[in-house]
C-alpha cells in the first residue's frame, strides 16, 4: 500500500486551507495512479492502492525527512508533531495539521508528506520539503544612497530574512503606495532574485530592487460639479495644498500629493460648513490622466441647504452662568450656521491657549470636564443646539516631577514650573511652564513634553511629569567679517548654564561647572585698529527666592587711529575705554508676568592719547560717563527661542546721566559763544577750543531712548511672519553743550563690524556695508523697519534650520530737523539660519541695497553678503 500527499503553496495565506483536506476529498473519486484536484490554489495529489474510503487509525512507525534543508531531521519532525508512536488517522486531520505547522513557520516551501508503507496498523511517513531562501545581498537602484537605509527599515529587507512570494508582493505594494502618496503616480517597482550558488548548505538569494519613481504629476485643472452656492474659485482656494498649474504661484506647487489631496477634501467640506451648509458632502472624486502627463481632478459635491443657528442652551453648567458661557461662545440665534467656528469656540484644537469654553474650565481646575455640542432640532433649516457640559471634580496636582535633565540641577527647573503639588490644575499653567522651560535655552524646545500620569477623576488628582532633553548650552563664539578696511575676528566663551558655587570643585569640571543656570562670558574682539576685552556674569534668581536677575560686566577697549596715507593703524594714537556695569532685572506681576523691569548703573572712562576726531578738538584728555539705564520689556514668544512661531517681544529703554549743567556752575552758553568765535586754524585758538571741549565733555551729559518690537505670526503651518520696528534717539539736556560725541548710532551691514568703538551702537541693515548709512561721526536718531518671512526646513534636536526672506528699510539722522521716517534706505534678500548643538548658530544673508550710499555712484548699491559663525559645545 502506498499513499502520497503532496501540498504545494504559492502564497503564504493559502496555508489556512489545509485543515480537513483529507476528509474533504472522498477517496472513491481518486484515480488509481494519479488524480489532481485544484482547491483554493492548493495542489493536492493522492495516489492510493487498496485504500479504504474512510479514515483509519494507524500508529506512526518511522518518520524520515528528505529535501534541501539546513534543519536537522529531528527538529522538523518535532515541529510537525508527527512523532514516532503517535496514533494518527489516514486520511484525516493529523497530516494536514502537520503541514500547516510547517508552513506557518515561514521557513519552508514545497512541503510534501508521503506514506511510504503500511505494515498491519503501523504507518511509515516521509516528509519532503525545501528551505525558503534567505536574503543574502540587497541592491537598490533608482534612489539616492541616503534613502536606501529608510527603505530597508520600512520593508524589513534585512540580511537573512526569508524571501517569499508574499514578501516580494508586499514590498512592491508598499513602495508603490508610498510613492503615490508623495505624488509619484507613475512609479514602477521591479524586484528580481538571483540564486546564490556556493558550498553553503543554506539556500540564499541576492535581490535587486529597481525603483523608477518617475516624475511627480502636476495638476492641470480642478473641476467641480454640483456647486451653485460657492464658486469654483472659492472652493479651489479652500484647498490649501492642492493647486492647479499657475506660473505666477511661488509658494504653493501644483504637484499632486495624495495625502494632501485627501486632507484638502476635508477642508472643502469645512468651507461649506463655515457658510451654513452643514449637510454638504463630496459625492464623487476622480483623477483624469491627460495626454501631456498631467492630471485633472474632478470633484462632485452635494451642497444641501443653508442652515442658521436657533436656540443654544447650556446644560450641566454650575460653575459658570449661561450669560458668561455665551460671552465666550459669541454665537447668537439667527447667525448663519458655522460648524467649524462652533467647534473652535467650544474647543479649539489648533491653539492650546485659545479663548474657548473647554479651556475656561481647564484653566480653572476642571481637568476632567467635557463639553459636547448636540443638535436637538433642525426644523425649517434652523438648528437648535444643546451644549452639554460635564464638569466633574476640580483636579489638583499630586506629584510634579521632571525627567531628562542630566546637567541642569533640579532647582533651576522647578523654580520655572508653574504647576505645584497641591495646586489647582490649570492648563494655562502647564502651557506656560513648557514655554518657560523652552526659553531657558538649556533644553531642546521641540522635545519638551508635559505628561499627565495617574489621572484620578474620583479623587480629583493628577500627577505631572515634564520630560526634557538637554542640549549644549555653553558656547564658543567665532565670528569673522570685514569692516573699516580690515578683518574683524571675535573669540568668545559663553557658559550659559554655569555654576559658580562649584568653581572650586574638581569633580565639577565636565568640562566646566554647570547646572545652576548662571551665565559667564569672556569675549575678545580684535582687528588691526582695535582690541576689546569683556567679562560678564549674571545670576537669574538672586538669592534663589525670586526671579530677580543680577548682572555685572567689565570691559576694556583700545582703539588706534587710522592712518589715511598708509591705510594702517597708528598705535601711537590710541583711544581707551574702560567700563563697569551692575544691573538688576525683576519680573513684574502687573500688567502681567511677561513684563520685566530692568535697571543698571554703569561707569565708563574714555582716555584719549594723541587721538583726534572731528567731533571734538582735544586729542589728549578724558571723559567720564556715569549713567543709569531703565528698561521695560515684554516677551511672550512661543516655546522655541530659536524659532518662535507666535507672540511678541518688545523692549523700551532709557539711558540717562545726571544733568551736570544744572549744578556744576559752568556757563556753557558763554563757552559755546566763545567756541563759535574761535578760528580753529589758529594754533592758539585751537588750543583754547581743546580746553573748552575738555570742559564740556569732562562728565558726559545726555539721555538716550530706544525702542524695539518684534511680532511673530504663524500665517500657515510652515510660514512665520516677523515684522520688526526699531527707533533710537540721543538727546541733550542743554543745547549749549550739544549732543555728546559718544553713544551714537551707526547704521548698515550685519551689525557685527564695529571698527570704531567710541561707545557707538552698530545697527544692522542688510544689503549695505557695515556702518555705511550714517555719517562718519554717527547719527543721533535712527529708525529701522524690517519684515521677515521664515520657513522651517527642520526643527529637530540635531539641527534646526530655517530659510528666510526679508525686506528692510532704515536711516539715521543728525537732528530732528532732518528726521523723516519715510526717507529710508531699502533692501531685500534671502538668508538661512542653522543652529546645531555642536556648532551653535550659523547664518548667511544675501541682501540687495536698492538705494545709494555716499561712496556709491550708481543708482543702487547692489548685493552684499553678511555672515556669522558660532560654535557650541
């Protein structure tokens, strides 16, 4: 007697059909030598001689294994369950179950089970199979090398994986769908396998994956049908990311992206809902391929009828009155129905700090509250609404923890946290805490995550965990540029998370004492014409109890006279400035705690050694500058200080000195009259003029007011608009003394090239050379207007990169008689910023100046390149 069971499978999922196969096929229908039946794509052949038509029980004798396999015979037999001495039924389920087990292991192909002989009630079996081949090498053609690693990860085509027909089919389908979503509708994927012939017993294949993405398909036209109320133009406009070909459009491309298209279909329906057509729906959408390798989109809509709001009733509210909730909702009976607006007024998912009903509850402790709008009537196209509110118990913070800070000490973080154990829950405080931690500059702002743990609605408690990821906060500053006829280099060390209390602890130098949030900076800047040295230190929480920042700085500058004949520095003529400053800055509570009041007292000593300028006549002498500076600032920009997406930052400062002319007894009017009458070409008169200037500037007398404001608006998901305004004015108490020759404004360039350091301020205005838009002596008034459009390339922790375009305009003036805020020098250009923890901030701008400067002869200045380099560790 001989029984042959032969099961071949072409696809993995066909293994599900092997149960009860022996029972499904009656033996009486078999031919004597070979009968072949096809069922569920499985080929089963049973050869039988004198086999009874019904199953009979046998004891397994010996089971052998044949075929191309690297597995041991005993392993295969054990895994199949066909062990010697086991009682089985032939025909029956036992052999089918064994085949199914072997097939589901995804290790074998061409599995065949034979009954080699039967003696009395003992059956002898033979299992014939082959190992599935393993992937040896994979070659991917048609994509960049940087993309291959991602493809291997997504498709799991790693070395050693078993290569099946299902794997090949799945890989093709996955890549085809992937590229279709990216806009490559005509992509083609080909996979070839080549058997590896060597002495290795394991079956192996090399795989070649050929990817032909083709070109992204552009949208020639978008056609709507069924729309009578909303025009084609309005519907196309509502589709933010799916646009037809328009040569004049720059920011939005016309290439078809399936995922963006599906999202835009939802936005199209939202546009109807905003206009009262709540029943609007898309009844059809199709892609039509054109002969010129473009596509047209045909979208059918059913608009329905327009609805209005009827009665709006609040149910379940005990904390807030109906009148108060209506003031937040701001929707009245008779208003055109707007489902999108209704949802935003109830709970705006796009803004965590939005003024809506859900946030009003969340900000006042009701973490477990829910607000659900329900339509209770729609008669005559008037929708009556019930706003059903479940307030729940007020929630209190239980445990508040921080994870992820390895360098920064806990107390530096906890003092910025607005959520305390035992405190009533407030969503606004959670959002503000995330913002404050991001503004510290010690953590990656994009990675700060507030995690809600162990919420307990019954007890009204919640655990809060803030997860942070530290980044490099200390910096080596390297800057280079050209100005004043030479190269200007800057080297600085800035430790932005310093710990001065650990300065004498040897173990704390990793490489420096860190963790207390203090800032320590050393800076050296030099060129052929000047040298400057500075040291500064700041403690953001003086005493550790209140956010009162203490800061101090010491600086020394030595500047040499420029020799116009040789173009070199004359070191026998020098101008030295030595200064020291102490400051305090306090966070205010009124009008809100985004305001900071800062105050500083500074002293500067100006020493001139045979150093003459056009601003005053004495070349040997000194001036003293004792000043008081007060500033008011407000900064509520969003979390990431590198790339803010919202909020504003403004600063107004006033720097004043004592009005010495009121009490020092000097008649400056008489000195001015005498000075004006002198002949400076006469040696004696010039000497007298020097004495008068020395008296006028022995103690500097002035006041200086500056304002700067930046606003950030996220106009789309990826675009941020930053308008900016600046203004500065240097004035005198006594017109007979006049404006001082120091502290003046020098406009133009990148704001870095400070060739002359007579207390001046360098104001950046790209597209022009450094300090080229002011007189040689500087201006006493300036204004500047700037508009930047920013686009984030990546905001990952490893590198934050954004591109920008800008429009700028500004000018400096010598007096209010000359001041005209509209008489400005204009420029425009492009730039890029790269921030990496290993290198700090890198930037380059290409600006085109549209107006002339005194040294230019053309109608416009032309292009200028500006750059900065910073290295961070």
